[in-house]
C-alpha cells in the first residue's frame, strides 16, 4: 500500500478552527482510502509549544524569503528529507507551497498534492488590517507560495469554481479537481427534534474572532436586530473579545470557546450568517447543514454550496431582506430541524460524499 506524508498547519490545543476542520476532513478521508497506518502527519505549528517574541521576529525575517510563519529553511529541509520515504507528499494549504518547491528541487520522486483552502493572497488581504506594518510582506509571501504550489505540485485541489477561476487567472494553472468543504457526520440519530421555531426566534451566529466574522455580526446587530423580535447568541473561538468593540448590547449572549457546539445548534431556530467578505467556502455553513438547521445567509456564506436557498432558509444580502425573512419566521413557525438541510449535507458535503474525488486524486 502507498504511503502518504500529510503536512498540515496547526496542532491545536482543543477547538479546531474552520480551516483546521477542513484539514481534519482531508486527513480522515485519505486515511480511509489508504489506511491510517499508511499516513504520517507533520504539523507546522503546535499550539502546545509557547512561542517567544524571538520566534515572531525570526518569522518576520523568514517571511521575506517566502517561508510562512512557522516555517524556516531548516524546518522545510527536515520535511523534504522525510518526504523521500513516502509515495505522496500532501501539502494541506497552499501557503506552504515552498515545501513543494524545495521537494522537487531536491529530486523528490513521489507525487506532490496541494490543497487550496482558498487563494491565500486574497484571504490575507481580507484578514489583515491595513494598519498592520508587515501586511504587504505577508500578502507577498502568500502570493509566492500559491504560485509555488501551482508550479511544483503534480495535482492541486480547490474548493469551488470561484477559487478555480482565481487560481487560473493568477497563476495560469487549472485545478485538477474540486473538493468542497465536508464534515465527518457527527449528528447521526434515530430521531431528530420535532419542535417548531419560536415566535421570538433564537438566531445563532457561529464563527471565530476574525475580521469578516466580526464585521458581519456587527452589521447584523446594527442594521437588522433593532427591527426584528429575536434573541441573538454569538458562538465562536475567541469571541469574548467582540464585546470590546462596543456594539454588543447586554441582552446579546456571547459564548466563547465552547467545547461542545451541539446544544447551541439544537437550540437555534435560525443560523444567521451575514458574511460579506472572504475566500474559499464557509465551514460554518457546512456544519449548519450537518445539524439540519434553518440557515439565513449571504451570497458569500453560501459560496460553493449547491442547494435550494428557499428550502434551507433563505439567501439575503441586504438589511431589508434579512428583516423580511426573519419576520416570516416570527409569523410562520416551521420545524427547527430542517430535514432538507440535513439531506443536502449527506448527499454532497459529508466525508463519504467526497471520498470518490480524493480517490481520483490518488490515482
């Protein structure tokens, strides 16, 4: 059986962030295809190891030479040296494209596969404030690594048509296959909740402390919340910091670093995802589908998902559209568990649904 070296971004202390949930999906499916004993993992970052100020300074120096934070020439050489023992080198994030470059230059004979969770230069353009002094360095590094991934990988994987188009436009390389965000099914039950939505719906916003998430929920609280009769709960890693922004009123609940999301999903009448900027696909949308939720979201939050928006809840991009649809929920209760959302997850966005596409990549 072929062996694969899986290079991923971060070994987390506890809660996996959106991108790392996608990485875990990639690992799970590859392990199912090849056998878990035939995959070894290398983490670029380990949150259990405390980084010193000197580490950050070194990171800024290396980023000038296209080594993203956590990578150094020695670290890359170590990874590339290990790769010789494997038939596949799977680089889970194009931000580490320099590994593909160095592996190929060293004469690696196996197959290099790179997974684009998004087009990194656009992701960091949205993520980093224009006031961050090293913003241009990071975006340049991301751009160079995306290019290295396209130049040196045998196969590249993108999430959706938007990313495929951007990759081809920016780097002249077509993605070999599209594999969307998917989840290991954690909500298999003999029976599902039967309650109807409340006349005062609980709207849950799911997302970690991150500029597009912060801006989206702030927009919702300021432009939609005053005009509807709902409760709001904000759930996400590091979201306790959102209170310092000044727009959270006392009755809005904020749950930061929740170890178990299931109660929040089951109690939600509506998942509201007012996201206006971003890249790739939104993991929170997939997770909401898995739990069979009513979802009201923007074009950006639904990007890459093929489904009937009216059956899943609704697509809204303006305050008036959100207000109108939420009023309809207030007046016309419907099942809190959305069977259509759940069926779309099983059909298109579960690990089982994408396994065949990964098999194609490994052939």
